[in-house]
């Protein structure tokens, strides 16, 4: 089967095109200063998709300018939304869910776009629409979402594995009704059903049969839907939802800093006895990854809210000797794994088995990386036990995973430097990552060949 798609090189927001590796130098003194972290990936793709589905104009401020958002925007343009893209905002004229006839969209590697946009289109397309993505996305099953959409009237057909991309969406049959679904597989599945349901022709009710993993992401979805004029009846514990057919409305919307990306800069303060203020980040954000700041406090860091953001001060010696379950903020598991070697005693990280199925097998990749630079680590099914040590210098693969690249950069800064293969992978969520390091005085360069 020919899964034809654009090349990643055609994305103008990709950092370091053609660069094979980047060397991040050690920084033997405390890292100090302030940094303005890019906008939240989670909020950005929700806002872009809802703005395009809405009737009327919207302006999205401080959006994340990354590969994920680029392909999301290009898909929405193909579907008829007018997207005027500036460096710090996007002006959108929505379609009112009346999509322009198109045969095919390519959504890149964004799991949020794959789940959210597919769900909305499943209830609102009026013509066959082929949805393709990166090879990486083809390996990520979506049965927990697509089976529910099908029960509610959607009509997807598959080119390869069932319930996986690539797929073709056909005009739904009498969409609406009652269904149940698991919340344990992915919060994105629940969010996708909720975002798509207002586009159905009849009311929809959804029972969630077990607790939602990282439920705050669903609360973010409800908040975003409300901002675009759609409100649904949700049980306080998110176990039941009732959604009537409604029209999204355009609005003005500002994206806050990405808490996941902010974790790397908190880590830099932690491992260098530094003092870093992360601007445009709030301790009260709904983003689940803000919970990682409590882990940094347990490590001995001082965390405080300032008028401009969140300040992180690293201690003289990081605490260790404890176990931490990171299930609720699993995108930061690699961040804490890169900090753990600098603690006073071993740290056990648990609850993150599901990150084996992300852009890479993140548990196995971090084990491989830590051992390659001389750190003792015991790999567990759902995490690691990581022992104190001083990382040696090394050349490490990022496995094309943005979170691996950014976490290993922290390891190199506090250790003896690191060379990262395929640094362009940071473009998925933070193309300016190495530039932000340079703003804090951390040197990085392309090694001579």
C-alpha cells in the first residue's frame, strides 16, 4: 500500500534541516536567568481545531510554532479554514463544520491532531476523506477511540491495521446515541469524543467505565470547548457526559506556556544549583505536567510564583532515596530520569509503562542512554531505579523523540556534555529549544565532520 505523504523536510518550522547532530556542552556553574517557554502543545492544537470548526473569526495568541501545529494548520487549511499565521498569533476564519471538499489530509506526528480532528471530522464530513500521518503515527493504535466513534455513527475504513491510521472517513450515518468507553487507555480518546460530539445530528451521552488517565487533560478539553461557545453536561468525576448538537463560535484565545517543555528548564536549575524563572507559566494551570514541580520540591528545589512566572532554585545537593509515581505527569518522566543521577541516593520512577508506546519506547531508550554514559540503572516494566553517578560524555541517539533529546540535554549540561543525533526532532514541540539554552548561557554547536 502506498501511504504517500509530504516529506518532513517540507515543514518550514523544522529546526536544523540537514544537521546530523548537535553537541551540548557542560555548564560547570549555576544556570541563571529567565526564559519564555513556547506555548502549550495541548492547548494549541485544541484551540486551532476548535477555531477551524467554529463559525466566525478567532485569534489564537502565543500558539506553539512547531511541526505538530504546522501540520495541524495545513490540514485545516485543506479543509477550508482560513488561517493567517504570524509568528505570535494565528487568525482563523472557521468553517462552521462545513468542510471544503478535499480528498486527503496529512496530519504529521501529532497524537492530539490524530485523535481530536479525526473525531470532529467523523461526525461532520460529507464526502470521503483520507487521513494520513507520519510512519510513527501509523504504529499508534486508536481502537479505544475509533470503536466508540463507530458505535455513534462514524464510518471509518482502514488501509492497513484496523483502528490505525491511515484511514478514510465517510459521511456518518445518523450520528448520535449513547455509548460507554474506557478512560484508562488515553485521555485523548475521551477528549476526542467530547470535541466531536457537538457536531453530531443528535444528542450523545457517554459513560466512562473506569477512571480517566490524566483527567486534567479532559478538563482542559472542557475548558477549551467552553471558550469556543460549547458547554456540555459533565459529572463532577467525569464519569458521564451528555452532549447536545451545538455550534462552536469564534473567539480570542491566549495559549499559556507548555508545562512539559518548562520541566527541562526547571531541571536545569535543579542540576546546576541554578536560579531560573520560567515566564508565562502559572502554578494554577490545568496542564497535568505542572505536577512535576512538586517532584522538584521533593528533590530539594525551591519553587515560587512570581509576577512574571514560576521561579525554580536548585539546592546544593539534590535529595534522593525515594520512589515517585509519575503516571499523572508521564511526559516529564524522562526529565526526572535525567535529573536522578545527580541526587544523593537512588530514585525509583514508577507508573509510566504507557510511555513505551509514545514516539519511542521511552523506558527502554532512557535505560540505554543512561547506561551509555556510565549511570547505573535498573529497568522496570513501568519505569526505572536510577543510581547516583557522574555521566560521562557520549554520542546518543534521540530515536527521533523530542522528549528524549531535551531530557538528554539536561544530562549533558550537568555532566560532561553530550552529542545528540537527529536534533531536529525537537521541532515536534519546541523548535527553539537549543536557542533557549543559548539564552541561558549554555553552549551548543554542530560538531565538525
